[in-house]
């Protein structure tokens, strides 16, 4: 009997998730995909391998996963679910070393403009509350990465999905003044975008 390619660890990482780390040999990802893993399997915070690759800024892995039909509409779990799954993981391992809040703050500082970091630091909500329900497109809006947004939109995701706080990707882009991304959204699918934005404002 062969190894279970979809077997997860305590935090829900699969081999496919781990192969999306920037330090991993790309050949490992190719090998796993040839063996038909569950490409959209989610870990403790709801991350699919695609979300994890975006988080890691592994652009080649993102391209490969998209070419294998990774789902661009699957986002993080809501904040309460993430917190509950972290508690369960800490209980199973007997420690509390997984500090999701600090990990996200470090990520924001490294990947995002100061305006995004300042916003997060001033918010009463935790970072987990802010990213709860965020899709791959939301995540790239936070980083102002229009190239990755273009790549994701080639797969025709639903660009009006709201994250936990009700924000659509367009709303996130407008909130931080990312005009190039806002223009791209509006020029890509103006009718649908305007409809989603109007509903959100109302």
C-alpha cells in the first residue's frame, strides 16, 4: 500500500501544502501533483495549497496550482473557526507555540505597505478577524500585488465574495487607495463589480 498523499498533520498541513513553501524544491510539487492529491484540501485556518503558496509568495507554485484547477474561491475559515482549531491543535500537542496573530503581523509587515500595517494595528479586531473569510483575491489586495490578481482573475473567480467583515476585494483595494487594482477590477467586469460594491455600501 502506498503512502497517503492527503494525510494531514496536527495543523492540517498536507504534503501538498508543504511543497508550496518557498524553500521546497519545485520538483516535489510536480511529483505530488502527478499523483493526484486533493488540491483544495484545507488546513486549520482554511488555507488550501493555493492560499498557502500565495502567503509564502511562491509565485511559481501558484501558477502550477492554477494550471491544475486549484479553486480561487476558497478562502480562510471565519475567525472563530480558526481560533477553535488552534485551541484543538494546542490541546493535542500539549503546547501553545502556534501564535497565529504574531505570524500574521510579521507577514503583513513583510508583504504589505505601511498603510495596511497601520490600519491593522489601529483596528480593535485581531488580525485573525480581519483575514477571516478572505479569498486568494482578497489576500493579494492586501499586498497590492496586481500581477497575482491578474493571474487569479484569469481563472474567473467570484470577485464579489465577502470576507468575514463584509469586505469585497474591490472594497479592500479602495480602502487602502490601491487605484491600479481598483481600476483593473472595474475594467474587468464592471457590471458585476458595481453591483457587489453597491450592495456592500448599502
